[in-house]
């Protein structure tokens, strides 16, 4: 079993960061690092949400360079945290993760991500593929931070447009 954890600080309060992850309208941008399709919205706060995610994986895995996961979200606490359980491929694996938002009190938020990951096939673990794939998927925090910051800019522009439209 693999474990990966990291934290990123962004210049936005937890409510803005929450919106970045939970905004569901049709105009929601998709990051270049992957895509998320909502299969079931869950309840009013997102408890029970089911999503299909695509992301880049090494082409040597013979999946065309695309990994997929099907995830369901639980223990959703608005503006604070949520957890997910997932089944993924190409290595056919399961994962459990948590995202937690820590208010730093000065208009900034520390986003804490953690995940455990295990492929179903014990031979994949013995050959080291589980560790290798998980490291490759989880390694690029700079790309993730850039995607988060781009998403925050998009949401700020969207809100400004909405305010401009409402006052016109």
C-alpha cells in the first residue's frame, strides 16, 4: 500500500477554495491535468457524490496514457473537508483520500491532501509497479498548484461578471 500526502497554500479563504472544488454548473472549466464528470450529485452538500475522473498516466501502462477512477465522496463538511473512496485503472486499484481546508486567518488557505493507494494484483505490488505508478501520478505539486490558482482566478472573474450582470 502506498501513502501520499502534501499541502499547498493558496491566496484565498476557505469559502473560495471550497467553491473551486464544489462548483457544478455547466461552465465549470476542466483542468489540463485531467477531467471530472459528476455521475451522481449526492445530497445538498455533496455527501454521496459520485464522479468519474481521468488523468495522465505513463504510456507504458498500455492505456493510451489515460488513467481513470470512479470515486464516491463521504464525510463532507462544507468549507472544511471531505473524503473519497475510489476504484481506478489501468492497474485496477483502490484508494482512500481526504482533502482538508485549513483557514490560515489572513485570506489564505492551506489545502491538505492525503491518499492511500493499493492495486488489487499482488504481483503488481511485488514488481514495484504500484509504487512507481503512484509516484508518477502524485509527483507534480507545482502543476496542481497552478491549476488551483487558475481555477481561483476563473471563479473570481465569474463572480465579477455575475455582479456586473445583476447590477445592470
